[in-house]
């Protein structure tokens, strides 16, 4: 027995030595200059800013001096602080906080912040949205985030701080709030669950059980809904709207099939893709007259919902290989599907990796940095408030490393280029793996079980007493 154990250990050592020899041989094929160049590209997008270099905006309210004083005490220059107030009476009250000739004081603009984001090409490092209302609502607090992302008014990396209130669930809108939270989070939790849609709504025992959990502990699930939406709008929802509107993608697909598929077909095809599945289901419920007012309001808060649905359909059809590609794109796809053209690492990549990187290169997502976020809950007077501090990164040091559409094959044939790209992409995959499952299927290089390569998890919401 001892001899057998010793022999097994010996064989393991021999195998490990052979693996190390293979790894060294692979490493020798990598031109180190590619790593150096990627590091330079990364550093050109990610730098350090002193407090006096940051530009901040916030909602004024009647007492803008409180936030202003906090910001200036942190070292932010008064000239780099913008405050917005659209209500005339509140605007006048805000101005009355300061005497004539008093300086410094915040720059207060009498304008809706959404309109400012649309019309003025000003970018900010930190945007603080203390809306005090719940989401979704007719106050359009969530629309501030979607408009900010749509018009790219946040620098990268940049920070969005939001403060939303717990809805009043003692009103006639209670069930509508339960619905929008439960449906959104259900498809996050169970993106592949079989469901049916009939004339009464979603038919699923699993969904009924989940809805009951939401009703029993709405405080918890509402907080998770807030955080999920704040991750998804910059990373998936707004980029999908761009996909639906950008004529460049007509170079990739023949789009006739998009309108030939039934709504139920897309629900089936989107199994495993949570955001697409939610919007396809909600859109069908809306057509049947079964979607609650809060869910309808949510559709109005996230930008162009028609373009969003088109973009999500394109993504789903590409992933399921249900869409006809242009001939030149079909040739590129074959390269990704052919054995040994692309090094496997942990996951064996296929054409979906190609479609993902091309789509994201042009749709400009802002990815949520899961490692640097903070979530709080506290009581203001008698109402629960949910504060989320989120860092977003466009990751252009990954997307700008990519060449153009018809140069992709050439770049992947270069092992040094490919290795650098794959390892950089692995970091992004691990950052979003647990929260956004829309892109980068089978793109991991190293297992999540390896130290320093683990997938990142969201911090718990901290209750402030």
C-alpha cells in the first residue's frame, strides 16, 4: 500500500513538472511588449484625481448649503460644484440662504437635472441624487440615472450616489410595488425557470412563492431591487438601447427575423438571460393589459423602451444562433467555432465571445465595480431611506484594445495580443459574474476558485442607527 501511495505521488510530481514545462513554453511565445502596451493603455484611462480636481453635481433642494459645506470641507473646489433645482419656490428659498456678495456659494441652476444632462455637454466625477422619493415614481428620480448614462455625463471611473425612499405600502399602489420588485428580482434569481403567461398573468409556482417572500420582507427585497436597477441601467439597459438604434449593427445581421418572432418565442429564447427575460415578459403583460402602473412607470424611467426591446432581441438571437448573419460575419464566426484557433484556458470560447466584445465595444456600457460599492439604510424622520454609493467604469482599456470588426480574426491570431485581451477580460467577467449574465459567456481564463481570481460579491447593506 505504501509503495502504491509513493508511486502515485511520484506520478503527480512528474505530471506537474510536465505542466510547468508546457506553461513556460507558452509564456516564451508571448511578446512582453504587448503587456507593457496594455498597461500604458490602462493607465491612460485610469488615473488619480485630487479632491480639488473633482467635479460634482447634486440636487439643491431648499437648503443647498448643507451638501455644499460637506463637499468643500472634503477639498472640492466651490467652482467645481453644481446644484440643480427646477421648482421656482424651492429655487428662491435656496438662493435666500445666501446674502448678496457672500462667497463662496454653490452654483445653483434653475433647471431640471435631466434637461441639463440632455442639453449641456458637461461631465461629472460624482453625481449625488438625493431624490427622497421612491422608485419607480412620477418624480422621475430614476430617470436621472438613465439620462446621465444615456448622454454620458459621468466620467470614467465615476461615482453615482443615490438616496431613495421606501414606498408607502399602505396605499392602493401596494400591489404594484410588490409586482415590479418581485418580477425584476425573480428573473435575476431564476432566469431559466419555466413559466407561462396567460390572461391572468405569470403562471409559475416558483414565482408565486417568490412573490410571497417579497410581500413578507419587502424592506429587504426593495433594497435589493434598488441596487440591481442601479447596476443594470448603465451596464445593460442603456447599452442595449444603443444596440437597438445603431445602424452599424446592420453590417452584422439581417434584421428581418426580429419582427417575425412571436413575443413568447423571445421569452423562451431568453432563458438564462435575466434582464432580457424580465423585459420580454413585462412587455407581453403590458400588451395583455396585465402590467401594473409601477411597472409601466419603470418602463418610462429607463429611456427608449422600444429601442431597448430591439437591442435585447438582437442579443438573444445572436446568442441562440437564430439570426442570419452577413456572409463576411459568418466567416468570422467560423473562425471562433473552429478548434484550436483560439486558446481555450478555463472556458472554451466560441462565437458568442466575438459577438459580446463587438457589441460592447460600440454600445459603451458602464460596468459596476462590485469591489468598491457601499450600501446603507437609515430612518429619516419616520421613513426608511436606501443609499447606494456605486463606482462605474467604462473599461475602455479592454474595449479599445480591440481592433475593428473585420480585424478581429487577425488580432486573435496574434497569441500575444489574444493572451493580454483574455486575461484583461477575465477580470471584468469576475466583477460582473454574479450580477449581470447578459454578456461574456464562456470567457473565463482562470477558475473562480483560484485565489485573486474569484468572482466578486456585493457588500451587504449596512443599517445606520
